[in-house]
C-alpha cells in the first residue's frame, strides 16, 4: 500500500521553514530564475527525450552540455524535508553529491548551522556552476558552513573528515552507486541517505536501489511520493 501524503498547499511557503530572510531571499531569486528556465526545458532535453519517455539509460556525458546553465534544483518541499530531517537527527556533517547552483545546499547549511554548527560538504564537477553556488552561499550568509569541492564526487568525497550524518545524492545517476560506496565507510549508524529522482531515471539507478534494498548492505529505505520519487534510507550498518 503506497504511503499517501497530502500535497503541500500552493500558498505554503516551504522555504519559510528556515525563518531566515537572507537565505529565503536567495532561494526566492533562485526559484524565480529556475521557473523561467523551466519554460524552455523541453528544448534542452529534446536530444534525450526518447530515452526519458521509454525509460532508457540516459547519455550522462551529453547531460553536462545540456544542463550547464540550468539549476535543476530540489523543490522547496524537498528542501524543507531535508531541513527537518537534518534537524531531527542533529546532523553536523552532511554530504551532498551534485550541488549545481546550491539550492539544496542552502537548506542543509541552515540545518547544520541551527544544530549548533558543522559542515555541508558539497561537490560540483562544473567549475562555472560551483562559482555561482559560492556567490549564492555568501549572499545567503551561510558560506562558513559549506565546504564546496570542485571535481568528480568519486574523488572529492573520499575523505569527508569524519563521520557523516546525512547524505543527499542528487547528481548524475550513472555513478550514484559508486558515489554512495565512496561515502559509505564514513557513514555513522543512523545516518540518513536521500536520493532524488528515483522514478524518472529508473534505468540508471536500479542498481543503487537494489543495493540499498539488500539487507546485507545495511540500509532500510522507503520511497516518498515527493516530486518524481525521493528515496530516504537509514544506514543501520553492516552486520
Ligand atoms: C540535479 S543537479 C543538482 C541540484 C542541486 N542539488 C540543487 O538542489 O540545487 C546535479 C548536478 O550534479 C553535477 N554532477 C554530475 N556529475 C558529477 C560528478 N561526477 N561529481 C560532482 N558533480 C557532478 C552536475 O553538473 C549538476 O550540476
């Protein structure tokens, strides 16, 4: 039986949950810019549309060119969910695969700060995107809580500097399992792992989902009907 959630009423402002006008102002601008980008999104994705429609594996190398100027952010409802979860578990060290212009990072940084301080380790492979993200972090006043690493997540996340409390996997799907395995030895028991877009890119991320569904690997996971499916898993540790 699928879990049903009452959809967020349109008048509910999901990033007001942060109660921080400086961050909210940056998020408002980012979401406005993303809304403008979305109107032409279909044209960006035309070369890959047949793959999306027929649930085939995507050409992720081509995705870099197609999306280099696009936000592709988590929705505000998802950001709010991350904030609540990170606060609930007292997360101090958070890792994010796929930072883009830093929308999700802002929610996570607010949570870490409100938990008494810590670090969000973000990673973005495109330096131009990372530069924009950095200026967003500064403008939002949370740059001191973010360690943005430019490069391939499989390398940049090898050493997160200590036990990781929460992970967001929101990069290209073809390597998501590799990224998870890079971070895994650093997860604390009880760490939460969020994965975005689990249904749209089923052909690419089924290995990761199967891996997390196998009890020998130490996860318990559930897919929430948020956007096109957001998985949340708790790392219970290998026996
Ligand atoms: C969906 S976007 C992330 C959106 C972001 N989490 C947000 O909410 O604003 C995915 C990002 O992952 C980046 N990416 C793809 N492959 C990567 C890799 N191997 N290492 C680091 N970043 C990567 C892409 O360049 C893209 O900007």
